[in-house]
C-alpha cells in the first residue's frame, strides 16, 4: 500500500524546516502543529524514501547521510513547483543561489558581488553567520556558496582560497598618526580595533603595555562599524586589509606601516558542497567572485 502513495510537497517543506531548525518540536511550533503530527509525517516520508532521515537526540534531530543526500532533490522538486507556478502567472522563473558570509566581511563581499552580477539571469539571497554554521548550511543545502575563514576540511565540502588578508592599522587621511612606525607610537590614540579573533586580544595587550593614558580600547564588529569610526570620528582601527581595501585605494583611509606589528592574517575561503551535477548559476557566482578577489588587496604602502 505504501509504495502506491505519493510524496507530498508539504512533507518536503517540513523536511527542510526540521533541518533548518534542528528539531522536530521547533518545526512543530513554527507550524503550530503537535510534535506527534510532525513525527508521523516524517515517518511516512521515510517509508516513501526507504531510509531513516533523522537521528533524534536530547537537543533535537540530526539529519542522516541519507537525508543529506536527499535534500538537494527535495529542494529541486520544490523549486520546480515554484517555477511552474510562476510560469503560469507569466513571471519568468530564474535560478537562485543562496550565499552565506561572515558578518564582518558581508559588506565587502556582497557589496562587490551583487553589482558584478546585476545583469546575470539569476537571483541571489544573502545571509550572514559564523564559519561553522555556514559549513553546516552548505552540508544541508541551505546555502550553495559560503565565504568562511580557513577551517578544518569537512567531507563533501570543497574549499578554495580567495584572499590572504593581513591585519593592518588604518586611519583617515590626514590623521596626526598617519606616519607612525611602531605600536608604541599609536598606543595612546583613540583605538577601536575590529575584533577579528583571539589575536586581537594579543594586540590589545601589546597596546596596553605602551599606553600611558587612562582611555578605553574598544573592540568592534562588523568591519563597516570600525570603518565608520575611523572615517567619521578619527579612531585608529586594526582590521583585515581586504575590509578597507576600497577606501585605501581611493585615499580616504591610510594604512600605517607599523614595523613591529605581527604578521596576523585572515585567509578567506569560498566553500561549496561537492556534487556531480553541474550548477550553472553557482558557477556564474564563482567566476565573479574569483575575478573580484584580486581587488580585495590594497596596493603596498
């Protein structure tokens, strides 16, 4: 009897909601259903697919390997249904690509990428999160491309380096400390480093060792906020060079040649889930990203 049943499109949506929420109960709450109702629907779907789709644990539900393999087809089916509805209404259906990026670099990456693809026949959805979450989004097909910092390899995810960006000190043009040459020279300035990771704490300790005034050292995210403090309020900030590259090229910001600043770097990677099926929309975005990456490095001092 079960073999003659058809898979409901709403069951596919429910599957994706559980993957996104990580919990049967949260998916049920979102739909205002009971949890047993959700469990029953997923159980019926598992019978149709012929495999267990989730492993339950105390904190929720984890997709199985079978589920991860099934998700792209589920998304394709829902996308095809949506395209058909739009075609009936006379609206052309365009492929869409979901991009996920670190919050601190979203303005740099998305701000350059979307104008570069403005004439491309695809729709882009942008979101932000931290690297581990983005990797999980790629595995569960909630995003097709992710912009992450270098991280351990994950089975099924391809990583490609886009940019190796040093941490640099920047001030607005004409700042009194524009010619500073050591960390000690800038230690008493108004400081607001972008918090880029644990090495930022090491930098702050270095600055405090030379500081002789009772002023705070602020740390801030994202990079756009640090840039505003530098441009509009005269702060000196430390950040990945790629976040300031455009303003350095236009001369609105100046990079300080601090000879004793350690060589700290951000290694920006683009990541995507490996697969045999060609994805023209994703490949178009990748080509645009690779072309843009060379502009994310400012010229030497």
